[in-house]
């Protein structure tokens, strides 16, 4: 493994110094340790493992080794759009505009088709970590680290975006050092669902942190939907039951395989999934778990693997793909950094049944090249979005591109 990237580069990830409970001691140079190092044992202090910084300038499609990507028979993948630095969350407008966010920068992009040509345009700028996007009834909602705003009628004003209207503010009153980026999804109840992550790797969160919340966009009223959720950056609603499902990142710095990252189903409001006391439903935390039992917390629906970093997820409801794909979940596995042999870096299909079972099936693979290299991959999937024709878009924040997966018999 090559030497880790300098911390100055990692700072671009927004992984700033931690000031939370159980933080690492201040080094001799007087500078606090970065947030991602919080929770390391003394034995891990010299570990070369570190988060992977994206290429913030992006890469053109011509430089990408698409021939390495693999799909099931009948499927095809192509670059749908490039030139979108750190492409993260995706949202589809009523008129076909695809909106794209980022986490570490300050912009939101729109991708449109005009006169047969695809065009990428920056539509919003000067925002604070605008990671989460949702579009509903002509309005684009944007989740920044501290607030959620709305842009009414934006598809008719892409060249001059309307003024932001605040839905809810003060979501980051303590300026938490980690996991402040938010995902955003409009629920069947016409409320906006979003995450507020834990402020560090393994810390005691306050009452708003480590939660999934929802807000009424008309009144600004907040409610806690689920707690004990370390960091969820992907959620969707079951097409039949309308229940909320979400992905979740487990803690780092235990070992290569535990605890597992997880997939969750919210069958009732107020469920508690255990963080920081219990992970993956049955793994007591080495620091916080001694005085609590995993039996008192709700269980995840499925374990997805150690440090695979599940992000965006969507239930497939289209008609382009074969019938067996209907109602299964596409999950973007961003890929591990806190693991000596990296894994993830793909789109995985999760097939769920009515008996609580889940089967993970590889779908889009080939981004991971050498599990021991630094970096180990050439691309990192982040979010998935189903287009109206039933094809699937996949964002890649490492390269700043969006892929399209289609199927033909």
C-alpha cells in the first residue's frame, strides 16, 4: 500500500477536527486529530488506512475505463453526463431535468436535453454542503448541513434560479465535525425525510443527532422518525407498503469485518436501532455497549458487509428491466476505506421477500481494481435514480460523472 494522502487533501472531504466525547487526544503539534481518526485504539494509531478524497475537478468520460465494468447479460452501461464535480445525490424534475448535488463543494447542477444534446449547467452556488436533493410538484428541495430550502418553479428558471425559501433551519447548531451531510427524500405523506448523522465515529449523540427525521415543508414542523442511526445517506419508500427503508454506516476502527453496514426498514415511528450502544443488531460496542443489551433495540433488516459504505438506494419500479427486478432494491456501495482489503465499490441488487429475507446480488461491478492499493478503485458509486423510461442513473463522486444503465433483450 502506498503512503496515505496528506491530511490537507482529506480536509477537502469536510472531515474536520473532532471536538466530541471520546475524541482522540491532541497531538504534540497542538492540532486536534481529524474526525475520521476518532475512536482509534492505540494499536491503530500508525494505521495507514484513511478516507479516499475525490478528484474535485472531475475526469472527462474519455479517461474512464468503461470496458472494466460488468453487468448481467442484456444490460449496458455508458457515461450519461460528465463535468459534474463530486456528483452525489440525484433528483428528477417533472420536466425531465436531473439535478445533481455535491457534499464538499457548494453547488447544485442541472442536466437537461436540449435539441438532442445533453447540457450540464450550474444552477445554485454558495451553499453549505448541499448533499441532499428531492423534487416534488415543481419544487426542488435542497438539504445543506444546517438547513433545508426550497426552490419553487426552478425548472422554468434554470438560467436564473428563484430565491431560496427556508423550510427548516438550525439543523447543525453545534457545527458538528463529521456526518453533517444530509440525504433527502419526499415521503408518500408529503413530508421530507432526512438524516442527521452522529458527530463522530463512535460518540454519544445529542437528541437530534444519529436520527432520521422528517419535516412538513408547509409548516416546518420536525419529527423524529428513528433514532440510533449512526449515518444514513440513502433512503426510499417501499412501492407497496409505503414504509421507509434506509441504508446505514456502522462504526469504524473495530476490525476489517465488524460491525456490518446495514439496511433498515421502519415499520413504525420511533424505532431505535442501537447506536452508539449496539451495531448490526447483535454487536455490542466495545466502548459504549457494556451497560446496555442489544436485545433492547430494533434490528436491521439485513447486514450488507463490513465497511462497504452503502449510500443511495432505490426500489426499482420501472418496466425496462426484466420482471424479476421489480420491487428489488438497487444500493450504491461507495466502498470501504477502514479495511485492509477494500470491498464494495459497486451497485448491488437486494432482493427482499415477505418473510424478512434479503438476498444480495451483484449488479454493476468493475470499479474496484486492487483491494490493497491506495486508492483501490477508479470510481465510486454514490446514488441511483430511475428515469421514466426505466433505465437507471448512477452518480460517481470520485470522477464527477453519471452513468446510465439500460436493458435490451
